[in-house]
C-alpha cells in the first residue's frame, strides 16, 4: 500500500468523524422539538439530512449553501427551500439569501422554537447589509482581508460591522424566542461569536434564549486520523494546538516536526493564511502550503505529506488540496511548469496539477478547517483501511 493511498484513507477517516449528518443527528437524538430549520454554510446540506432524520422528513427548512453542494434527496423535498449562493466571494445572491432569511425570522410566531445549523462559508453565502453599505463595500473588505493575510477571526469580525445578520444580528431578530443552534466549527477556540461571522453569535453581549452547541471541530478530525493510523499499526503524533499563520511558515514548521518526530507520522489541524497579490494564479492556502513543503524537501527524502481543506475546496478552486513528496518538483517541471514562478505568483494549483499531485474529494458534508498529515515512508506498516470515498 502506497503512502499516498494511506494519506487519502486517513483523510477519509478524519472527514467521517466530523460528518455533518451524523454529528447533527447525534446532537438532536434527545431533543426533537424544533421547527423550522434554518441551515447555512458549506456543510448545511449534510446537517439538514441529519436534522430531518430526527425531526421528521417534512419539517419546514430553509437551506442556504454553496453551488453544487445540494444532494438529490434535498432537491424538491417536501418543505425544503433551497438557495444556492456565492462562495468564497459574495454576490447579489448572497444579499437575496440574507433578505429571505431576515424575512422568515421576522415572520416567526412567538411560540416557534427554530433550529439553526451553521457551518463555515456562512459569511459569504448570506448577507443583509447595514444602511449605507453595498455589495462593493463587502467585496472590498474581502479583497483587503486576502491581501493583508487576515485570519478567519479577523475577517469575520470586520464583516460583522457591515451586517444586519452577523455579529449577533440573528439573535436580535429572534428577540426572546427560544431557539437551538448547532455549529460545525472552523474557527480557533470554537467561538460561536466568530463562526460564520457570528451569524448565531450573541448580540452585543445581551442575554438571549438560544441554546448553542458545537457538534464537530478539527480536533475531532485530527484524533480520528490518529486513531485510524493506530488501527493499522502506525503511531501518529497529533499537534498540540491548531496551526495558524502564514502558509509558508506553517509548511516549514510542519516539515521540521515531521523530520524530528520518532513517530511514523504527524497530524495537525488548523488554518493557515496567505497574502494574495492583486494578480495571482490558481490555488488556495493548502496548495500553496503543500508546494512550499515540496520546495523545501531534500532529494529522495522519504516523506509524503497531505494538505487539504475538510470542506473539499481550497480557496476559489475545486481542489481539496494536494499530496507532495520529494519527487513533486521534478514531476511538475517535467509537466512543463516553472515551479518557482508558480510559487511566487500564487499559482500553486497549476504546478501541482502538472505534478499530478492535486487531491479532489467533492463536497464532503463538513467544514472544520484544514488538516495536514505527514508520513515517513520508513513507517513499519502501510496496510490498507476501507476504501476511501474520494477514490
């Protein structure tokens, strides 16, 4: 069994551990009183499937998610209104989705007890702006955040200042109504005031009647990968905290850690950042990080590493990330790519496609940030697990 196959299987184990359908159904098992359902985010569809399995297949549902993230069983399903919106950059559909959400919230009867299902991506997918602001302001803020390399907490805090919905706006619209909110977290500390720009966060510290619970996070995904490794005789070392900061710096630190460990490999979870120039190529933070690791490897070094987004997308691409090794750079160059140019121009996706190293999963049903998994090819065992769903 190759190291690459093993890495894909470990990634699959991580994704299954934080699957939105399973996480939501488990959280609702003892509490089946909520209606209607409002689900927003890249993992919204899987979360809806989990909720409706418990609450009933006709529960009124507003589903707002990214293009291509709605499974056939929810299209045309009884009681389900689907809005496919824009990600990672908001557009007019984001504003239309926000107005529909606000309208439904304001129309709720006083005795309603809605269920909110929130995951990463909500910041772009749904928006209703404060008076005096427009879509151009929102896009300019996103551009500023990308060029400045802001982390998700910084960007979401700034977004909330423009919004009627974010930063506790939904809580304000709910007033004293009871509600429950389940979150799949992609932010440090699982802070519900930050997830989705605080879509279901607290309104200016005021008391409300929303019961909030995080049902999946990247720590759970990391532990699942470690456990999957142990099941096949591999000792994997889990990171002690979420990684963050510049992608190239994270790459250097991860590579050093993998080289130094006495374990068979290393698993980290978190989210890096990149400072994008005005003009850049194809790629995202994970492919940039992966290419940075490949550029720093020694000839024939026996290491193989995966960097991937748990939502199945890396920035504005359909790539989840990449798997790299000591042969990546040579393969990319043989494929006709100038690797140094690609790295400097943030065109990592082009380089890694030339190398044949990109990873594609499609929509995963979750979104807890990114995972890095590295293996030493001297590992004592690379026996297979069950076939991963992305292969």
